[in-house]
C-alpha cells in the first residue's frame, strides 16, 4: 500500500506537464527532433524541485530546436540517440581528467623525466584555464592566453616545451574523439624568442676559462663540451668504449638523467657519431691518462618500452669520491661549484655551463659549417632547430659566406660582367 502511495505521489508531481514523465525512480523528458521522438532520462531523483528543473530544461531544448541551435551532444553527451541521428558521441572529459589520462596512457613509452615535465606543464595549464574546463571547449585563443601567462615567469624555452606538451595532449584527445578537431599549437609558439636561451661564449672568453682552470679533469670536460657540442648528460654517461681514437670519433650512445640518475638513450632516442676536432681529441687523450685504466662499472640501461639492459662501462669522467652502491658517474649538479669558481676567477660574464653546447653551434656556424652536418653532430633531427635558435649567427655569417663562394667561383673562371 505504501509503495503504491509513493508511486501515486511521484505521478502527481508531473501531472499536467507535457513531455515530463516518471521513468522508474528517475525523471524522463520527451521531445521531437529531426522528425524523431526522443526520450532522455535525467539522472536525478523525483522531487518537486527536480520536476521544475526538468520542465525548464525541456523548455530550453524546445526553444533551441526552434532557433536551430540545439546541440544534442551538449545536452546528452552519452545518449544512444546520437548514433541513430548520425552524430558522434562525445565524452565531456575535463582538462584535468584528460591530462591525467594522457600521462597514464603514455605508460613506459616515455621516461620519468618526460612524465615529470608533462605533469608540470599540465599543472600550469589547468591552474590557468581551470581544471573543470571541458577539453572539448579548448580553443586556439586559450592556448595563446596560456602562452602569454607563462611568459610572465617562465623562460621562452620552457614555454615552448609546455606548449609542445599541450599539443601532444590535444593530439591524443583528437585521436580518442574527445575533441572535434586537433589544432596546431605551434602557431602560438611561433613568436617565442628562443634566441634568448642561446648566449654562447666568445673564443677569448672560453680561452680565459681554460687558463684559470687548474683541475685537469674539469679542464678536459670543458674542452670536450665546447668542441663536440654534446649535452652534459651525454658527457657524464661517456664510456671509454665510446671513444675511437684511431678514427677520431665519439659514439654518443646514452644519456644520464639529472634527477633520477638513469641511463637512457640520448634525447632523440637515437645514437650518433661525433667527429672529434683536435682540441676535443687532445682533451680525451689527456683524460685517458687519468681514468683509462680504472675499473669498469655495471649500469642499468633504460630503453624505450620499459626494457632494462645491464651494461658494463668504463667512465671517461668519474668523481674522485664514489658514493657506495652507486656507479662512479657524476651527478647532474657536478659542475655547479667548479663552474662558478672558474667564471668568478676568469672575470667572464656568467652563463650556465650548458651554453658550451650553444658555443659549439655558434663557432661552427660562423666558420661556415654545413648546417645539416652541425645539426646531426649535435643530435638534432633536422637543421630547423639550428635556424630557430641560432638565426642571428647564421645571418651574420651570410656575407662572408657569399664572399667565400664567389672567391671559389672566380678560381673556376667566373668574372664580373
């Protein structure tokens, strides 16, 4: 008797309302759209207030249908009717939910440092745009606003990295049909002045640094970095098996991450061969006298896909004090103290030691080196990165490059007309 009374009470709440009805323990609204009779259950209990809500929602839907602005998927994103109407079912996943799902989906295909960078980028993104913002509502103007916001307290290089991560997220969302279409975030990043991050040393400045450096191993490190352009993590991971003195080449086969001290492939996930200039070759020959005969060390090499391979290496550069249970390789902050001391003693304007990589690039460019060759030596996928980062050095070398070309042409018989 009580149950019948409750049902009667629920029915009385919708009595006299066209298009609002009781469906089990929920409310259902009914309307016509594109010649079809549509019924949609609202996931709300049957109360007087909810009946009023349902009636208002139905009225809004009918009004939108009359105006031609009705978006079925917006009102009922998980409705089975969408398929019958030839529409795509969309899941209104929030920006925060999509970012978390994207990082999780990457699994072991990306390293811990990359995942850490993803999370940092998406944290800034959701804080600024709102974690509850549906990713389907994201527009190019939101990315442009995010870029401008990040530039207030981040370096251009960091902003470019964060925007690239946003692009990866949107690409993943498009493949999973969470957004209508993917848009190119590189447009937002195109105007970033990344040249500010490249501040190479003049030759005289570097010579001054070498002159004031008394520690032989540290001096050999500086010469190797400046005349090979390898990354500091690649320098720390060097093994004597990577050095071919006879052919004057260095095989860059791994990188040692700064945070987790993990051995991984170089940044582009591919190895490369670097041809050694005389200063680098001499520095490595001198370094061999210091560490060439020392004991090997076993390391775990982390490969893409989560595979870990045990390797035996003999470090080229190794700390004098070895931490127990840790391979004898330098940590990510090994250069901070001696580098700052050398800078202060030399009187040279302070820059990070990473600028030695930019120094290698600028020296090679101004010496009219082939851009594709320089890019390959540095581990870039193409010469495009050189053009973006070192544009002004390329431009400054153009005049003398033209003169050099014309001089060669004159030797082949070309004359002014």
